[in-house]
């Protein structure tokens, strides 16, 4: 079978000295790093939407990218051609996983019935290609943003009939994900928020959203789906304000609706920066609140304020993110989903390969640097020494709730303490970390 990708030879590891731009220079799937093969650490995925459904269109211009399956209406034949091209791409790249929305793989569908029927046609074709290529499903998700019925939100819509449509889509997509052996199920609520507070009952909408997630968790257990349910924070775009604005907001939301332990977060790098946080901050926050699940990897442009979804290339940033993840025991069901797209001018078929190859290599370099940093251990030693006071009997008694505010106040005055400032050593630590990157 030939596809538009047939002219590109399979991408192999050739090492840092290779001159071949269509080869991995750092990603060596079976190389053991910190006790595990690189591919088991990275668990990386190619996303369906940006790679095979994006045509290069922007608000000012028409399609530019060669995507023959989208030249006309996407009927069953075109959807099958797209699926074949996608699996050919995954195989040539050596990708262990992929991710999809229902509308990415199904033939074009306007009604709920058309979508469910279309997915029923595509699912066995996906299963067959997964079997043939060995590519796994990191996660599936329902697109609850594109259809006009979702303009005022899906679960948070003022109309319960729209909520019911969203429930039907997730019900079907979760079951498809389960049957395909998917390792997670993601919810990104692009319109779960508001465009103006003038027409919005926020409390009611939050309750609707909380109940929606609880229903999904109940259904997951009913059908025996073992993967994680993940929510993906983003502050805005397309809605002016989204309720899942960042990791800390989501952690509070999950606790309020009794969903902690059941729902985790899929942290996206470009969403972090849109929220005014760093990628590392969002990962660290999710881990600190016990809700870290998975990553959508990409980068934004520091000079504009929208979701440019470019391929992540900053090894320094990735090293710091890996350090958090390694310290938390590594990824479990989660992975690194390349939620990134090539540019409108990237019209050559191999551009999609270059985007993924470069970012897979940057991720591998970050992993190698973070593993060295961990093995060296001096940063950890510095941090634990910084908090050493809390290991003493007074610190422990405070945290264990054995002393009151008055007890602590009295002791401070009796002992006449006057702690002296100590250096936070930021410059020293930055220099130290840069030796590993
Ligand atoms: C949108 C986004 C989505 C989710 C899946 O910004 O990141 O593609 O990852 O719905
Ligand atoms: Co994403």
C-alpha cells in the first residue's frame, strides 16, 4: 500500500554524529536509562488531529498542506485513506502510541447518529491496523468543541439536551477507547467556560461539569476500563475563560466534586504558558497535588498570546520537566503526546517527520540530562538540606498537629529566636544544572 509518506524511509537511531536529518540522533528506543528502556520512559504518541486533519488553514488563508483525503468531503473511503496514511506515518517514525478524537478518524458527521455510525465503521479498521503495526493507543477523546451545538459549552451548556449529546459522544468514545486497549481517556473542555459572565450562571455550570465527570468515572468502572480519566487544563481559547484554567484550579475542582483519586491531569506545555505559568510549574503543581497523569508536548511562541502548538525543542526546559517526572516515579498510564503541528508553509511531506524527529530527540536529550542530574544527586542534597530544620522535633510536631499556634508563639518568644537569612543559591544552582544540559 502506498501513501503520501511512502517516499520517506523508516526513521532509525544513528547517533549524535549522524548527518542524516531523517534519523534519530538521541532517541535510542531500547537504550537503558535510569533502569528502563528509553521508550518505556517516554511512552510517546503522535496525535491524529494536527498531523492528519490539519490542512494548514488559518483564519486568513486556505489549505496549503498536501492531505489528499481532505481534498473533498471526508467519506468512508477518504477516512480509510487517512487512517492508512496515519498508520504508515506512525510505523515509519517508530511511534509506540497514537491519540485521536472521534471526529479525527470518523467520516465527516453532522448528526450524533452519523458520528456514532461512522465510528462503528472505523473502529474495526483501527483495531486491525493497530494489530498489524503494533502501535498502541495512548488515549482517545471526544471532540466536544467543533460542532455548532457546543458553541455555549458541552457539559456546561445551559441546555440539558446539549449535555445529553456530549454524554452520548463520550459514552461511545470511551467504549471505543476501551475496546482498542487505550491506556487513558482525555477530556479537554475547550468551551467549558464562558465568553461573557453576563449570560452565565457559574455555580450551575460547575455543578454540571462536576456531575459530567462523575458520570464518566462511574461508566469507566462499569465497563472495566482500567486506564486513567484525564482532564487537560487550558485557560482560554476558544472560550474567553475556561473552568479548567490551570493545574491548581483543576486540583481544587476535582477535590470539590469528590473526583480526586479518579481523575488526573494531562498537562500541556503551551497551555501552561498561556495561563502565565511555566511548563515545569504545571507539572510540579499536578505532582504536588497528587493529580499528575500525562503530558501534551509542544511549545508556544513567547512573543504572541495564542496556542501555536509548535514542536518542543528546548532541552533545558525538558530536562527540568523530566526531573520532576523521574522523581515522581516516572509515567504510569500517561505518556508524552506530541500535540504539535507543522507550519502553514511546511508543505513538503517530510516536514511532518522533521517536526516529530526533532522533538523526540529533544525529549530524549532531556531524559538523559535529567537522569544524569538524578544520579549525581547534588541538587537533591541541596534541597533536602534547605529543609533540614523541618526534620527536627519542633518541625515534626508542627506538621503532625501536636502543637497549637499559641504553643509555637510561646516557644518562639521564650527562646528569643532570630533566624538569620540563608542564601537560596539560585545562581549557583542554575550554573550547576546547565552543566548537565
Ligand atoms: C486543544 C488541545 C486538544 C486536546 C485534546 O488546545 O490541546 O487538542 O489535547 O482535545
Ligand atoms: Co492538548
